[in-house]
C-alpha cells in the first residue's frame, strides 16, 4: 500500500512540519509512506498529474487557508481518474465544519479533525488490515449516504511520543525556512485565533528540542520559525532554548519567535541585550490599543509594559522586532484605529505588520458575526471587509496604507526620509500615510509594481508636490538614505550632488593616509587605495546630516554646515545597518 502525504506551501523556501510528524508517527506500520511538498504557485493540473503517476492507494493533504481551494481541485481531479483512491484531508482549514465539507465535496472520503498523528495512524492500520474505521476517534467519514462524525480525539499528553521529523538526511532543509514547535497550545484565549479552541499548553522535553535544533543548525537552514503561539509562556523553558541556540554559535541562521512582550521581565531583558545581532527575531501581537476592543476579543495585554519592553529591546539593536496590528476588530472604528496605529508606530518597530481580521472557521469571533455586523468574504482567507464600526471604504483606505507601510516603513531604505516628513510636516504617522495613500492612488501607483529605486522617486515626487517647503533640505535627507542603502557612486538625476570633482581628487589622498585608515577603516589599513575605493563612498552634504539624524531630523535643530560623509559598505552581514557612516569633513579639508 502506497500512501502520499502532501501539502502546498505558500513558497518553495517553506517546509511543512505537520506531514512530517504524520510520517514519523506512522513509520512502524511498515507501510510505504512518502512526503510530497508543492507550492500554491505551481499549476494544480501538474500537481495532480505528479501524484497520479506515483499510483498511491491513499492520498492525504494538509489543509490551510492558503491552499485549500487548490487542494480541493486536485482532489476532485484525482478522484475522476482514479475512483478507488482514498482521499483524506486534515489540518486547521478542515477541522471545523467538516461535515459540510464532505457534503459539498463528494470526492473527499475522510476528514481528520483536530490533532492528527494518532488518528491518521489508526486509519492506515485499518486500511492495511482491512478493518472498519467506525471506532476511530477524530474523523468525519461517509457510510453509505450518511456523513458521520466520530468522537473528538483526546490530545497527546506526552509530545515526545511523536518521533522527531529531523532524524534522517536533512540536506533538503539547507537554506530553507523550517517551521518548528517546542510546545502546543496557548495560555491566552483570543477569540480570533484557533488556539483558543484548545485549552492548556503542552511542551516537548527540553532535551528533544535541543537535539532537534542542533540538527537544524548543522543542516544550515535559513530560518527556524517557531510556531509556538506564545513562545515565552514558560520563561525558564524559553530561556533554556535561547541560551542553547547561542551556545551553538550558529552562522547565517535566524530564529523567529512569537512572544508576549508584557511577560518579558528584567531577567530576560538582561539576557536579551547580549544576544548576537540578527540571531533572534521577535513577533509581538499588539492587535489594538483600544481597551473595549481588547476586552471584546478576550485578549490579555498590558500595553504600557509592552511598550517599555519593546523600547528596551530596540535600544539593544540586536533583535529584529515585528509588531502586529489587526484592522476590523469589534469596537475599533477608523478613528480608534488611527490611535492604535500611532501608538504602535511610535514604538519604532523594525516591522509593523498591518493585517485584516479573518473570521477563521472554529473561531469565537466567527460565531459572533451577527453581534458585530461582520461582513466578510466567505471563502479563504475569510477576511472581514466591513462591520458595525468600520466601513468598507475605510478598510480600502487602510489596505493602501498597509501597502505603503510595507514598502516604506518596514524598509530601512527610507527610514530618515519618512521620519523627516512625519516629524516636520505631519501631526501623526497615520496622517502622513493617509496623505501619502491619497497621493499614491491619485497617481495610480497602486495599479503597477515598483522597484525600490522607483519608490525613492515616488516619495520625492510626493514631497515636491504636496509639501514643497525646504526642498533642498529634503534632498540631503533622501540622498543620505539612498547612499546608505545602495552601494553606488551614481545617484538618480533628481537628487542633487555637490563638490563631486573635489571629492574625487581628495578621496585617494584620504585612502592612502594610514592614520585615517586606522581611525575609520581599520580592516583596510594594509590595503592600497585601489583595493578600498570600491568598498566605500564619499559624499558632500550642505548640512551636518549625521547630527541632524541624531536630533530626529527636526528642522529647528538643524546644524547647517558643509559636511563630507564616508559610507563604508564592507560589512554586508549587519542586520540593522547597511553601511558604517562617518563624518570625515576635517580630514577631507586637510587633504583638499
């Protein structure tokens, strides 16, 4: 009997944890089980053909909101050409409303709902031994013309009883994103989240986790993305994991954790300040700062404590922080969302993820759709488009703002340009993004994609047409950002450059001076100028741009003096900086 465990990942670089758990849990059945991963970007007919060629008896799919529609199409096609094939679905997208899925899709034989390892193993055992499936918990199946749902499956108490999926050759994971869990469940009960449907938190043993992580580090994966809903629910357990990761001294790898910031205490902060730059990445779910909305969704949070923690970690400059907001929550109208946006934006996260509420199957908020007047698209991803508190027109405006936040706020490339505009010409960050969104749509920029270089030009055009004042000063700020982010000697024609000939003449003298190299470019102190010239750039500014940035780019704190800035691009592995930057005006004057 040949069994295929399949899923469609959102990207090629991703990997599926669930189907590998299933395979390992069923290995002792002595059945030919094969794992196949495809992506949602591949042609569905092609995927169906590849599955068909392998001539399986059982085909199972792991289903999520991003792949369910394509999976149903593939399953329907397979059943048409191979009517005796058994098609099984599992995963969060089919664990709720399972009976309706079977009614609407007669080509599906069985749905495994809830935690799947034990259930799937029992199913395969019955197929292998020609037994009845009626006594198996955790399934929805057909019996003649009737659809039957068996009793819920009890959760696995000892998670270590699930064999690790990271035991064999791990070459396939090299340079990939690997999803990993050290626990299941969540201590909180947010009504928009499926984790609230399962009570309690269960942990793998620390020995198991360390053993797995060691293998993934040795395999050279790109990122280990922990799917624990609240990674730091047990502080000592979380610290033990993070300390182990550091002790392995991994290179070119990143670990992503979803954390609850208000649970991070001084002990953990003391530890975090010494974490190697770029090794850890934190995702912090804020969702809203509206107290009424927080209460309505059953969330537990302390925004003041969260803010304090996020600011402290920001000062460490070693951990990338993602902060999440959700538009469309109960009691969060457009004006309230402005405040939530500004509250979070002003914490200066490295990434502000503006999402839109999804009424997931099985979630408490979906059950309350009438109470809050939710209007949503009743197919994946079930996104809310309007409710009693915020209108569709306003949600569309937030969609454009989300796009601009992703392009401009979440890129270090525009950090000072955007800050200069907000701090001097807008009362709040949201006001800027709202104005920019109107300009963006007026010029139909939302209709096409743009390169990063084009994005610089668009924001320059916005400033010139909508603000106009201090254009020479804005030129210096965007010039700095452009050079900071782009290793180049050629700037766009709309950015004004000064003293280019003088710089060309003086830079060689500078790079031949060992005193200057010792001070600014120590790693190049024994190199000739011709070996250094392509690693650095010198640029003239009409203001002291470095001190201006330190003063948060407020015009009333401007120090207007000609300055020569050295951009050192040689350290490419830095996460929070693109270049090392130095004011070398005094040295240049001597060489000039």
